[in-house]
C-alpha cells in the first residue's frame, strides 16, 4: 500500500471513530435521542406520552395542551403557527385560513394531547404511534365552531417510533388515512390540514411493538448507516488515490 493510500485509510478510520464517539456521547450523556452529523435521520428528544408504555413511566414528562387566538385584520385571518410545548404537533396556518364569520374578531385554537387508547381503533394493519391530538377551532366571541378551513394549512406530527401515515378523525371513532409525506427522518410526517378533529400517527405494528422504545433502535440503525457511509467514502477516496 502506498503512502497516499495509507493516509487515506487513516483519514477514513478517524472519521468513523469521530462519528461513533459523537453518537455515543450524544446518546449516552445528553439523554436525548439525537444524532449529530447525520441530517438524513431526525430523532426527536424523549417523547412525551399521555399514557406512556411501562418502560417509560418513570421518566415520562406529561405533554401539555396549547390554546391561542388567530385574529382577523381587515376581514382576513392572520398567519399563525400552532406548536405544542413538546413540539410533537405543529399546525401551520396561512393567512386567510379562516373565513370571516359575522362580527367575530378571532378564531380560538385548542390543541389537546389524548391517549389514543380512548379513541376508536386505527385501520387494520396499523398501530397507534404516540399520542393523538385533538384540534378544536371556534370563532370568538360567538363560540361558533369552524367546520373547515377556507385555505388549506398543513400539519406536522412527531412520533416515538417509525411513522408511516397520518390519520384523521371527525369524531374520534373512525380514522381516515391522509396523503402523507415524510418530513424529517423516520418519525416525523406531515399532511394537508383542512378541518379540525383528531390527528394521530399510524405505524406498522412491527415498528411499534418490536422496539424497546422511543427511537433508540432507530438511532442505532442510523449510527450504523452513518458509519457505513463514511467507510464507503473512505474506500472511494483510497481508490481515487490509487488511480492518481
């Protein structure tokens, strides 16, 4: 092996070691399920459960609801972003999302985390992945409910396991699968938001029941993927060095 090749392998090994050290340090010391240096997989901080699985009861932090008002200016509702304190439910409301309603001056937004076990069963082949969230919209001061949005918004939800699809329910009993896209990593998904109701992330049962909890297994897989990518990069560098 030439001196150039030897240096290339040393650089590759150093990168792999650095990645592993950073990953272990983050997972072991910070207490957060977060991966540095690997933006392709996003692992949220410890999930906050309404009703946590047994292994998380001792360390769980109870999620809190969110309430705020979206005002009307010159007959048009203002832009607003509803983010629960835990960051597990986000609704981006564009300007004009709510139609004017008589003399009402605002829309009151309520977002409440709910144990999905108290709601209807999810569609066959899926399992509830984390909390459900109820989105309630009412005009102020009349108190009249907002049945639907005048301009479509979007909703983003984070889950503790590998998310598959976003579900919506008008009544909390039956669920409809929404056209869903992966937003960041394996556990955050988004969809178009057109009406209030209950929202829930659905996952394959194997992803929910086969994990020991909250993204740790996903984190391990992501670390291995990152290591593999770095090793392949090092090998490519060596091959290029040999050709030169």
